[in-house]
């Protein structure tokens, strides 16, 4: 058996992977919040899928894989298979979000969406591992694989529940921290199922070096995350401005009462708009009441 090292760069890669997962999860939570109140939720759901599936899950996976090594063997990656795993991660998250957000019955939609998303995340993980080409012979422990899939389903269901119920900045941060732990936990549990041994014969692993993969990955992901932050930030500013403008609009919508003016044209009175809470309305009402009292006194006499 060959020795596997999941932390060949120390705590650098797991910490970076966790931070990426938090950022992706937090952006996805805010996107779903806007999707619930938007006239065009499909765009926000797609953005949330890219945030969670692309950054929070797929990028987290390959960031963590930068710290993985097999002593005595080389590791390279199949680019088409790696990109396919990214597509799977984004698509399954989009499907799960669409089922949950648009579903009328949460108790039915949540388990269905969580199961589909969790199975998709597990498929992304093991497809990404299949995309890893090595000169060693790799095997997986079935029991540990099953446990990792269960964790993926539970974590995905919890993530979708957060998407439905989390509101507010501090709640979003807390939920993103928990989601990051769940995603990283599923990854490292899945990695423990892997065992490597010397191959019977030397084979050409093919693919590209991990560092060659990560360079364009970092640039692309950084640009995508910055773009998503700008989109979400502008939406937050617009929503806050709208919320602050509501009290002013409500004050402007005070009911208007109409009363006949003292000035008349022929037999028809001239109508003027007077607000019910204005001083002039109160003064005129008081004068009219006083006039009626005097008229009744004169009649009694």
C-alpha cells in the first residue's frame, strides 16, 4: 500500500478550501433570498447554482485536492472530465434549488431536492477523483463511499433548508459557516475511502499537472466570484434604497378628504383638496361645529 497525504501543504489547502466554500455558500444564500422576492427568479437561481455548485462545492474540492499526494506516484488531471464534474455540480444544485424554491409543499420538495442535489454532489466528487490520473492503482472502500454519499445528501438537504429560511446578514454568515463545514466534511470523508497501491505495470497517467490546472482555475474563479459579489451587492443596495423609500411613500399616500370651499361658482361649489391631518382641516371643522351650535341657540331663543 502507498501512503496517502491529504495535507501535503499543511493546513493551507484545507483552510483555503473552507473559505472558498463559505464565500460560495454565502453568495448563494443571498441570491436565493433575492429569487424569492424577484419578478425574475430564474436568473437568481442560476446565479445561486454557480455560486454554490461552482465555487462552494467544485472549487472547494479541487482546492483541497492541491494538498493531496500519493507517495511514490504522480498525479495528473484529465481536463475534459474535470470540467464535466464542474458542470454536474452546477446543474444538480440548480435542479435542487428550483425544486425547493418553486415547490408548493416544502415537506415534499425539500427531501426530493436534497436527495437529487446530494447524489449529484457525490457524483461530482467521485467523477473528479476519476479525472485524477495516477501511476498508482486506486481502490475505494464501499462502506466509506456510502457514508460519504449519505453525508452529501444530508448536507445538501440542510443547505436547501437554509436557502428557504435564512434571512439577514448575520444569519447568512452563520449558515454559510455551517454549510462550509458540511461540504468540506463530505469531501474529506470521501477521500478516506481511497486506497492506493503499486500498479502491476507502469502506465502513462496522461492529463496535466495539478499546478497547471489550478493557475487558470484561480484566475477564472476569482473573476466569477468578484462578478457575483458585484451583482449581489448592487441588488442589496437597491433593496435597501427601496425599503428606506417605503415610509416616505406611505406618508405621501395619506387619505385626502374633499370639502366644499366657501367660494362658489353659480350654484356649484368649488372643490379643494385638504388633507385630513392638516391644520386647515381641523380649523375649518372646528369653525363649522361652532357655527352649528350658535344656530341651535338662536333657534331655541
